C-alpha cells in the first residue's frame, strides 16, 4: 500500500516529508482536520450557509428527495387513474396537470441534479484530492437557486398546476393553456442557472485542482462522467433558458415569434427546446454510467476494461448528443431530409453507448464478483440501460418512429433509460458511498432485497408499456379502450412494488444513521482517493494533499489473475 | 502591511487561483454565447423566411444612435483594458480612473439607449404595446422589433450588471480592500465587460445595417 | 490632460487596437449604404467578426492565453454553429419536394 503516499505523514504542522508540499503547513490547515465535516459546525445556519461541498451535497440530497416524492406522488395518481379504462379518478385536465407536474419535477428537480449535485458534489473534490470545489460560494448559490426554483414550482402546484406537458410546446403554452405557465417556466429558468453554476464549478475544479500525480488518464471515470455531464449542462442550458424566456414574454405581452397566428413558427420553439432537452437526456444518464463504472470495477476486483475507450465514449456521447435533437421532431413538420440526417446521427450515438456496455461486461470477465447491494444495482443498471438503449434504436429509426411516436412505447423507452438506468445507478451509488458519507454501514441483507425488488418492480411497471405502445395506446390520455386494461393493471401493480422498493432504502438508511455499524475508512477495499481519508471525511477532506502514484483502478496486477478479497461490510473493521 | 488576503483556502497558490478564475469566466462567457445564440437563431430563421419585411423594419432603426453607441462601447473596452494593465503594475490611481471612465461610458451607452427606446415608442415601433408599420408586412416587421427589443434589452441588462460590478470593484480598490494586483478580479471583470462589448459588435450589423442600401 | 498622465506608459498596444476598431466601425457604417446585394450582409458580418476577434485577442488577452482558455472560448462558438447548422438543415430543406 505504498502507492499513494501522504505528502506529509501525519499532517501535523511541522512535517516536511520528501514529497512535501510546504504550503499546507504554512497555511495551518492541519489541526482542525481531526473532526468530520458533520461535526465541524453546529446549528441550522452552519448548514444553510455552508460552503463545504460535502454539506452542500447533503442539502441537495435532502432537497431532491423531497421533490422525488412529490413527483412520485403525481406518478402514483397517474397509475391509479389508469387502473381502469374510464376516466373516473381525475378529469382530463387534472390528468394533464399530473403528468406535467410529474415530468417537470422529475426532470429538472430530480434527475438533472440527482447524481451530479449530490454524489458529484460530495465526491468530485475527494476523488481529485482537493480541499473543496474551485468556487465554494458559487456552489452554495447554486443550491439556493434550486430552492428558489423549487418554490416557483410548488407555487404552481398549490395554485392549480400547469397542463402543457414538460415540453411546453408552443403555441399551446404561449396562447391557449390556462395553467400557470409563466411561473412554471420561471422556475425552470432559475433552476437552469443553478445547473450552469454547478457545471462551471465542476469543470474548473477538474481542470485546475487535481492532486499531484493525477494526470488526465488517472482521473476516476466517475469524475470523467461528471465532467462530460457538466459540458452538456453549460452548453445546452442557456438555450433552454432563452427559449423559456421567449415563451414567458410571448405569453405575457401577446407578441411573439412562436405563434403562427402572429406570423411565428412553432417548430422553432421545438428546435430550441430539444437543442437543450435531448442533450439533457445525457445529463440524466452519463453520471449514472460513471457510478456504475466505479461499482463494477470494485465489486469484480478487476481493472476497468479499456479505460481510455471509456473516457472517449463519455466525451463522444456528450458531443454527439448535440447532433441528434431532431429525432424528437420527425412528425412535427420538420423537413423530411433533416429527419433523415437526424435519424442517421441517432444511430451513431448508439456506438459509444454500446462500447460502454461491452467494457463493463468485459470488466466482469474473470473477475471475482461479489453480489453486494451496490453491484446488484449496477448490474440492474446495465440490463435496463441496454433495454432502454436498444429500444432507442427503434424510435431513432424514422419509419418506426412515425408508428410509435407519442405512444407508450416512447414512454417505456425513456423510463428504461432514466428510471431503470439513472435511478438504479443513483441508488447503487448511494449504497456504495453511504459508509463514506455517513460513517455508517447499511444493513446488507435488506439492501440486496431492495435492489432485487426495484429491478422486478421496474420491469413489471414499464415492460407492459412497450406492448401497450406497440399496440397503439397513445401517451397522455386518461381513459382508454378496455382491451388495453390488462397491461395497464400490470403496470400499476408493478408501480406499487417499485414504490415499496424506493421507500425501503429510505427506511434502512435512516435506521443506519443511528444503529448502523461504524464504517472503516475503506469498507469495500476500493481504490480511489476518496477511500484514503476518514469516513466521514474531515472538513478539508485530507490531512494533507495526497499524491497519486498509481494508475486508476489498480485492483489487480496487470496481466495476472485477479487477486484480493473483498472485505464484506458485515465484518468490516471499525474506523480506527 | 494591511494587505488584504488574496488566496482562498481551497487553492494552493495564486497561480492556481488565477487560472481557475479566468477559466471559470471564459466558460461563463461560452454559456453567454449560447444564451444570446437562442435569440440570434430566431433572428436568422425569420430573416431567412421574411427578408423584405426584415430589411424594411431594420431601415427604421436609429442608425446614428446605434453607431454612436458602438463607438462608446468600443472605447469603454479600451479603458477597461487600461484598468487591467494598470492593475498588473499596481498603479492604483490609474486603475480607479480607468474604471471610473469605463463605468461612465457604460452609463452613456444606457442613456442613449433609453433615448432610442423613447424614439421607438414615439414612432410606434414597440411590439404588443404600440406598433404600427406601413412600409412592409407589419406582422413580420413586428417580429423584427420584438427581437430587437429582446436582444438589446438582454444586452442592457448585462451592461447594467457590468457597470454595477465595475463600480463595486472601483470602491474596493479605492478603499484598499482588494488585492487587485495579485488576484484575478480585474482580469475577470475585464473579460465580462469585453463580452458585453463583443455581443454589441454583432448586434450592430444585425440590427442597424440591414437594408440600408436599398 | 490628467488622464493622459495617469496612464503614462500603459497605452500600447491598446490604443492601436482602438483606432483600428473605430476605423472598422466607420467602414462598416459607410459600406452599409453601398448596394452590394447579398454581400452587404457578408461584409457587415465579416467586419463584425474581425472587430470581435480584435477585442478577444488583445483586450481579452486571448493572444497570450493558454490552450485551455482558448478551448473554452471556442467551445461556445462551435456549439452555436451546431445549433445554427442543424436548425437550418431543417429550414433550408423544407421546400425540397415531398416531405
């Protein structure tokens, strides 16, 4: 274990080891490091106005959990309504408001910030060996912005909702809708600034604050995934902000550029909207890929297969993701020739996605695989993401999309990617880094059960929707012909299982905060700088700046069978 | 020395901190390019669809004010650049003078812009509120003026933010509360100011120049 | 002139850039009235780009900046080009017959 050497031994202020980085000692960051970030300050103010990236990550986690359950409640009502063919629980308008609320909250207030702003915020500086992000106050501001944005959305919810769908298509949103379009759009506009601030912080931190020895190809793939995500956040979000601003002004003043009655072109709005919202799909999946990479390599005790290919795949998904937005507009009045180009490019983006799936699989080959809860979630991710990706090829294909456009096939497709993929990865990451974040171990048996339950519940909910869509059931209707009922009932029953699988971790995570076994610094025997500091980490992350002397994911010696045994959490050593 | 602390605790040295600040600002400027880009795309699409109305509408803009404002903003970029240079050499008086001139020129720009808006109101060129246009298809000319107000309005908001930031930094430099020579504050402020100028450099030919030769 | 004195030794090369910018402004203003058809747009946007380039290279110090800053500066423009290119791929091909 001499591969990563603390630059200054114990980190006491007088030390000057051979790799000494004297500024540490000079600047007197040393004594206070003994206490963890959780106990470094007391009272509500020390949380609400903290600039510590780890505390901000916790604030984000609590915030998005609240939104997750609001969005989940809307989904519950939707599935209840669809239990019977008749529209008996809510009116058509109420149903429109429900799926709009579900979409807006789940996209902008859960999925987009889910992994980047919680796990990313917490882990990025730790994985890079930095004391904090480059701009800690900007980081705090980004959290406050999403709270303000959330307040707008809650205002909309309380006042009676908005019924445009999360896509806000003009001219319905600008002219005809009776909902609170302006307030909802304003909320998303503000949340956009939060996203941009987070993305900017991550990119600058990754560029300028890597520990000595951590060159670009030693950076953990989770950081690479966050980096690629941040690129999309920065380059796509401003266009959405402008499109929504145009919607708001057009609606308020009655002049505009999207309403055909006023000489405008509604398809222009769709271009602006999907220039953001298609890349945003990758904001919602790339971080999940990063999490899964970390878990798979650790629980297979294997170096990641094809590290550099993984990096290039992440970056090319981020870039090519900007070239395919028109596949959302095949039947929207877009030119057929543009449709052909977009259809072809949508196939192209399947290549880097497939590279990632192959490389995860190749990493498992000859690994000594341990099926703990994080690994179960990660394997679930790989399966569900592959399903989502392959059905993506169906809808990317122009002739098939004409048939399945706006049906449940599309709904099932993107839920496989976002819920089956991203949410599985998020839960996997939460379990994997829970000991690091809280200093406690979660109950493994319960966690494995929850992971399996989520996989089955998810498939039961959304697989029938593929069949529904293929049979022609359109999305966004609150009543339907009775021959579809069996699939809707299956789906709703699956949603109950899925709901239980989401609530279960909430229960045992809370339980573990008080009764869980104390975690050692590195309960999984994992590689990576975040495991080289205490659990939970001290306020400034490391007693002294770590130095990186080994390649990433050094789980087994090159060209030899995998070695090493995973310390099972149930016999994990308590923190020293 | 009562030198203010220049180095934040998350950084190792001033070089790293400067690099981070400059990179952060450049990235922010890239997002600004796309922010304006959404509007410019709308401009390009409708100019492509309705060229006649576009040229007729653009001919009615106040080209004298637009040109004068361009000159003012270009000059303010020079004074901003002088402030950064003076900062590197630690010449506090020159810094404060240059920042003062920069803010003043910015305020001049906004003043002229406000007068131009007033003229537009007088000429019934304000979409939605007071719009009458006889020289071409009024519906599409109205889209031009809608984008004109949107683009110049968003630009004016940016300039207002920039002027405020310049005044704050001016105050901090004057009162000795900013280690302006070591920190990247002046450089970063300058980058933002120049961006506001660059945006206007593109708005000028898009708004004031089309259709003049017809 | 107090200003001249205060900025002693600082003017170069900014003042030259400024003079060039002003000359370009005058040029584009004048050329706008010369009928050149589609080239009016080409010239006015070309001069605009040149002016922006001068500001970026000299006033914004991009000439002396490292590769990362230049990359960041270019990223916004490249993505802007993507937005324009693909959107116009739609608008320009709409009249191409059946579709």
